[in-house]
């Protein structure tokens, strides 16, 4: 039985790797084409666009693996069915459950590698790619550290401790220098909002350094015209879906302690947690389809069915995620419902082919 398990697992794993390679190639190509629209912004060139597309591969692996698992299992099992190998296995006493376990045992190590990529490799690599693109497109020097986000804007240096979702900032410090590189004005603002093409600072405390000494004043609000735009900040702050589950967990703890609630981060966290389950469901779905309606069809039709099912799963998953953000309903339910629905459908089909 171990020989059969290894044979089934090797065949399915090869199909998954082939499917993943094709999907990654398409995603890299589409990303590169999409980045060409930004070529010419600042120092951003074709090589930068190509590098950005390549650096996105670890993220693509994590996102595309469930679909690749489904298509790969359909291709692998389909090839066994086309050569009557599955029929021979069933005649020898191998049950559908044993075949299913063989597929899952082959998929689990691959899924573990993908989880490592998604948690520890993809976030820093994608972070570097976003930073590279941002620095190339914008004529500004930026830095992120444990003390927040730093940027240079002409003769001023800006320190932002918190970049809020949307177009808001919190705990902002401005250090303005004169042409002799001497510090002249220090501004501390509690909040900043982007309104009508410019920033409005609120809760200001300013210290002006003059030859006569330091003059301190407070203001309720003041307008601040800067090249630092929300689009630049969005390039620096990663989308919640690009963060690791561990980072999202700590960020959600921080938001809860400060009385903040942003559903997008809750949905992104639970989507990360449920992603391995969704992959196992995709592997499971290949079995009832190959033993049922796809037993005697060609490879092209199996791939088409796999792409169709994967697309339906993606659309349902993404649609529920958006709905959870907009209508603020349970993020765990939004993340798990697609996997549970497809698992139930696969179980019904599997009962029919036994």
C-alpha cells in the first residue's frame, strides 16, 4: 500500500507543481504588464517593473496554491484514470478513502512549504518590492524604523508614528531646517487628515528656534502643504492581505487595546488562518470529480473544470471578505464559509461515486 501511496502522491504532486508553474508565469506576466503603466514615473523603469513582478512570486505562490492544488489533483488523478490505473487500484481493493489519504499526505508537505513562504518569506520580500517601487517613482527619501515612518520633504524631515487606515496620520513630528542646515522649527501634531489636496494638522505644538531663544506656541489646527501624499503612504504601508498572520495578530491586539476596529485586518487575519484548510478542501475536491463526471474526459476539460471551480471559490471568498469589511459581520464566518460550502459539495459528490 505504501508503494501505491507514493505513486499516487508523486503523480498528484507533479500535477500541482506543473499547475503552479503555469499560474505563476501568468501572474508574473500580468503584473509586469500592469507595472508598465507606471514606467516613467520618477526613476521607475522597465527593469524596475520586471524586478517588482519577480519579487512578487513568493506572494503569488501563497495566493495561487489552493487553485494549483485543485487543478494539479485533477490532472494527476485524471492521468491515472485515463490509463485505467485507478480502475486497477480499485479492483485490487484500494478504496476511495485510501486514495484520498494518499493525495492529502502528498499535499501536506507542499502546503507546509507554502505556509512558510506566506508567513516568513513573502511579507519581507513584498515589502522590499513595494519600497523599491516607491523610492523609484517618488523623488523622496523614506525610511521605516521602530520609531515610525521617516520621510524627507525639501528642507523638512517628517516622522510619523502611526499611519491610520484611509488618509489619516497620528503623532506627527516636523523638523524644518534652513538653507544652512540649521534646525529652525519643530512641530508636533496629534493628528493629520488629507483634505482638499493638502494636510490639515490638528493639536499642534510648535517650537521656533531663533537667535533670541526658543519660542513655543500651540495651535488647534493648521494647513501643511507637502509632497507627501496618501498614495505614497499607501505604497509604504502594506495591504493587510500582504502581512503575515503573526503580524496581523499583534496589530489586532494593538488596535483592540487602543479602542480601534478596522474589519479589513480581522478578515485578512482569519483568511490567513483558514488558507491551509481551503487548500485541503481543493485537494479533496479532485477525488469525487475524477471518479465521477471527469473520469473519461481529456486533460483540457479537467483543467477547465479546475479553473472554473477555483474561480468560483476565489470570487465567493473575495466577495464575502468585502462584504465582511463593508457590513462588519463576523470575519471568521466570512473566511470559513467558502471552504465549508465547497467541502460539503465535495462530500455529497464523493458519496455518489462510492
